[in-house]
């Protein structure tokens, strides 16, 4: 089963769904989780689902009454998949487009590497399809909270993650680890899950013959928006409190680096948003208490 989370992005979502309708690995059930969209996404996606098509894929829509963030939205779809006894769950960003053999290649890698609990995809920039955006994923620093994408085949180590823009999760892993940690509204959910996986017998893998086109942060294009600044900072603090060897040192370092970077560019509103993430002002949940 494939889970696609949508929030006010029906154009990207429909383009994504078109590439899923005739995947060579069938039957495929695609669940679109609408995350409390305030535009006409529900009507647009519902109308698309009702259209007759010759391909075998089945599509359904799950609606949330509010924007739950990526992790909680994805968990709604994962819950549906587990109730339907899916052996694998393919999490896929709505701003991706996939060649018709993508799922087939993900499943082939999972079968060839029986210890692979999560199988990542090779992502290419949608507007530059010959340029690698992420070779499966990257590495996250447990001290600073910063991450780096791999852009070529790279051995996956203890601090590696596969990006959840396109990832195949094995049912046995979901049964063992449970759903995504929903304390992250956005970002760090994939790194968190992969570091949790590293403590088990399961391993990460990359389907190196995949080529998923990713528009990259189509839902967060306002990178310096105060809400996004607070969200990223809050998620980073929570990640470090869960995974850093010394959170008392790494959290202040994380915040200081962010503040210095924004101040250097004169982005004072962004500085305030980062501080708000720590203090809990303006609707942000105080990360220090998590």
C-alpha cells in the first residue's frame, strides 16, 4: 500500500497519483491522506479518484479535520494499511513523480536484502532530472542536529537515514517499532525512525536503480516563514533530546548556530521565531518539556 499526504497541494498530488496508477507492481492500493486542507483539495482529489481508468491501482481518501503535520498524517495512512494487512507501506511525498517500475524496484531490493527494514529511493530534482537530490538519504549529526544528503552511492552507517520522501517500510518493522513519532510536525521524522531502526536487527537499504523526481519542499517553499522557522527549530530540539549523546550541550549549540546564521543575514524575524520554539510563545509547544 502507498500513503500520500496532501495539504493544500492538489496539483502536485494529482500529478503524483497519475504516476502511481499504472505501476508495474500490482495490485497497488494508494491512500491519500488529506491533512485538513483549506483549499479545494478534497473535491479535486475525490473527483480524480472517481474517474474510470484502465490501470489496476485502487485509490482512496482519508480526511483529517486539521493539519496534523506530516508524521501524524502519515500515521493515519499507515494505520489504514496495517488494518488491511499490507506487507509493505510505501510512504511517498505528494510532490514526487515516479517511473512506473519504482515500486517494483523497491520490492525487489527488499526481497534481495531480507534484513532491509526500510528501503529508500534515489531522488532527482524535478526541474533538473539528471541531478541527484539524495542517494537514498543522508547522514544526521547527533550533536548539532544538522543533516547532509548523500549524492552518490555511500555506505549506510550508524547515523544514516533514508528520506521519507519515498521509502518502503516493511510491515514487520512497523509492528516492532510502531508508527512515526508524532512529536515532529515536519522534519526529522525520517532521521528519528532510522535511528530507532539502528537499535534493532533491521537495516537500511537503497534501491539504487530507482529514479524518483522530487519537487523538494513544495509545501514549505517559504523557507524563512516564522511558522516554518519555529517548526524546524522545535523538531530539531526534540530530535536532539531523543538522540543526542548529550542533549544539555547539543540543544544550546543547535539553537546558537541557528541564531547566528539568521543574525548574520539580518533575519531578525527568523531569530525571534527560533527563540519562540524554545520558549513556547506564539503557539509553539515548549520543546524543553518533551
